[in-house]
C-alpha cells in the first residue's frame, strides 16, 4: 500500500486542477500558438522562391521569341542562339566525360572494393562534392589553362566542369549498386555468374534508373554552375569552331550582364538567359524526382 | 567400387587445386597477372581521390610560387604595395556566413518542426518540395534576382530604416555608407536563402527518424506536441541538427557567384554593418582576371583557395560523420 500512495498522490486530480491549472493553460495555449506560428515560417521560405520565379518570368517571357532563341547573329544584343547551342554542347561533352570518369568507379566501389577501401573512396568522393566550385575552377585554370598550355578555351572549360560533376555520378552509381538487395546478388553469383556478368545482366537493369537520376542531377548542378567555366574560358560570340575557341554560355552571359542598367537590352537578355536556365534546372530536378519515385516503387516490389 | 570411390573423394585429402584458385602449380607470371587484375577496380574507384589530390597539389604549387612572406597573415590587402593580407576576406567570409547560418538554422528548425510535428502529412507533403526546390536554383539566378529586386529595397528602405531605429547599437550607427544596396546585409539574406534548403532538409530528416514510439509515449504521458519536440525529439536528433549546421555553414562559406554579385567587392575591413565587403570565394572569383600576369597575385589567390578548401573540407567531413545516412541530402544534389 505504501508504494501505491506515491503515484496516486502525485496524480491526485484535485491537486492537478488547483495547483497547476494556470500552468496547464499556458502549456496547451503555447502549444496551440506555436502550432500556428511555425507553419507560418513556410511563407518566409516559399515567398522568395515564388517571387524569384514570378519576377524572372515576368521580365523574360514578354520579350522572348523564337527569333531570339534561334538567332546566332554575333553582333545582335538580342540573340540567345549561340549561348543556348554552346551550353548544350558543353553539357553534352562534360556529362559524357563525367559519366565515363564516375560510373566505373562507382560500380567498382560497390562491387569489388573491401568495406574499408570503399569507405575511403566514398570519403574522397564526398570531399570532392563538398569542394567549392571556385576551387575546382582554380584547379582547372592552374592545370589545364596554364600548365597544359590549353589557354582559356572550350576544352579547358569542359574538362573542368566534368571534374566538378564526376563525384555526383560516382556517388549515385555506387549507391545504386550497393542498394541492390543482397539475396539478388547472392542468387546471381551463387548460380555461377561471374562478377562482370552479374553487373551487366542483373545489377545494371536494377540500378539503371538510379544511375540515370545521378546523371540528371549532375547535369542540373553542372548547367547552373558559373565559376568553373568562367575561370577557364574566355567569353565569345560564336559557336565554338575548335577545341580552343572562346565560348559563350548561359551562366556566363548572366554574370557578364547582371549589372547592366535597368531595362537595357542586355539586362533583359540576362533575364531571358536566367529564365531558360531556371526552366532547364527545374525540369531536370522534376525528372529526377519522378524517376526516383518510380524507382522506389520498383525497389519496394523487389523486396516483397 | 567402394575403394575407388574412397580414393576419389577422401575427405581427409585436401581438394585438388582447381583451375581458378592460385596454387603452387601456377606460374609466377600468372600470379602477378592475377594480383594486378585484383587492382584493376581500384583504378576507376580512385578517380575522385586523384582529383582531390590534384586540386590540393595544383593550389599548393601555384600558392608557393611566389613568396608572400608575412603579409599574407595580415588585414591589409593592397596588390600595388605588395600587401596580400587574407585577413580582410576571412573576416568578410565569417561576417556573412555565420549570421546567414544562424538565420537559416532558426528558420530551418521552425520549418522542420512544423512539418514533422504540427502540419498534417498531406499539407507538408506539398509544402516541403518547395523548400527543397530552393537548393536546385543556380546561384547566378539568385544573384541577378537579388541584384535587381532586393538591392534597391536594401538601399532605399531597409538600410536607412535599421540605421534610423537601431543607430545606438555599435556598428549600426555612424555614417551610413552609400553602397547602392550592395554589402553585408544583402549578402547575408541571400546566403540565408541558399543555406535554408540544406538546414531544413537535414533537420527534417533527423526529426523524421525519431521512432514513432517515442512521439507517442511522450504524448501519452501528457506532454503537449511542443514538449515532445523540445524534450524528446530534438535531444534524440541532436546529431542531425549539428550536422545540418555544419553542412549549411559549408554551403554558406563556399558560395561564390551570388556573393560576388551582391557584396560589393571591397578590399578593406568593414566599418559598419552596412559596409561593402568581400568573401574568400568571391574574391578568388572576381579577381583572377587581374591576377593573370602577376605571380604574387596569383599565389595569394591560390593560397586563399587552400584556406577555403581546408575550412570547407573539415566542416563537410565533420558534418557527414555525425549522421549515418544522407540519402535525401544527396538526392537533392548537395
């Protein structure tokens, strides 16, 4: 009985009501208020992004025309054809190079390396992904532009950008192969397939969507990056003819013209470039989300 | 019959060397080839490590090319006088990154708590992607947007208002510098926005990983939702919150282009909170053009790159060590 008196005294209903009704009121009231106030913070976070999208669209869309998007006239101040074509060329080349550099390493890390070695390799990929873009740009400038003697050129920009994108491809390839359910791997290897056969015939079809998300993600990051390209190229007005040509690209165009006088033609051009860039990056991000949602469904199916 | 079976499959005898396992019958050349073959997967796997080492090596070699002497560790930056003090830009970097991180941690905590504890799931499912979308917008787009819309607001409204009403605070009062709106406050606001998706996403993830049992037992004991967050969920996920702070700091400290557009590019120490200033990455980005033909200048910038790389790498490694999985963070391209 003596043990039972302690909790019953502490939970005496009269006690709670008389002594802590003010306290109780405060606690529940605070909870209700904070439950309304914290969600209001979403306004703080979402208002800027809506304003950004609205403002850039409102400056870019009314003046945007098919003629501007396709005109490659090097002397016009309302032509985006050259930067668009060049941006796509740079992205295609840099993505190919980054995939070549990243995908084999990722697969090898997941499939062949010991746990300890894989740990170190992953740490190095994460370090590279965490390095500021300006540092990668300097690396490109010091190594490719001056040491290799390529000068400020198309190829120096492409290679530097590819190095910047590599860790993202690497990481998703590694993640994709590491997250293949263990029984599938063991079934394939146990029924006599060699590691390479397992990777190509069993692993690759399962991992492919996730690797694809990684590639799109790397593209979204690469296309929006300014520093690696600006530091390793000169800004040109023509579609690059050789590997050593000057280049013009969307982010560089914005950087070169952001401080033009209000409503001048070049500022409008910069806003049009920003709008295209935004559409490109958001589009790639949405593709990534869709693929990874599909992928998750498929993986859940595999585990059943 | 039995004898022949026994001699064929005697369990006491070791298995005959198979054709794939290395044994004494294998020639030395084959064994070396097999050893090398085992090393082949390391070649592609080491590419990121080689790039990192290459970056450090390139910055070191460029940084050591000219002897900057002791001027590198000073607060004076004057290339014409051979003064290469990194101090000015280090101060500028910390003066922008730390307030920006503080703001985005506060907002991020609020958003993460709101969407895990207070908002119904179908609401937060629609609101959260908007915040995550902030991470994907290129920094140069932030830059031009802030330059055209926020800069006039800061120069005409925000800075004079704060100056008028909070002038008694040291650093706020005094003469209001005419910066055209560029300067520390604008850079801090834009860095807050850019670090916000990181802090929000990481804190939200770690709050979501608090076991449902803990939430429910807290509520069952009579705690309010806020008390469960404050006394159970946040202490449980303190490592995730700390890693959010570290990785958010890494982003704010290393951000280049948007800051270069908005901070004003001064190379002296700020005299008031409204002053123009410059950060290490923004300086490296905007001054490389003038450094091309000056080995001392290029060395100073490369040394700054080393300092920047060291700080961001340490912060990133610590931030990643604290939490086991960063899947959502990595899938947001961070």
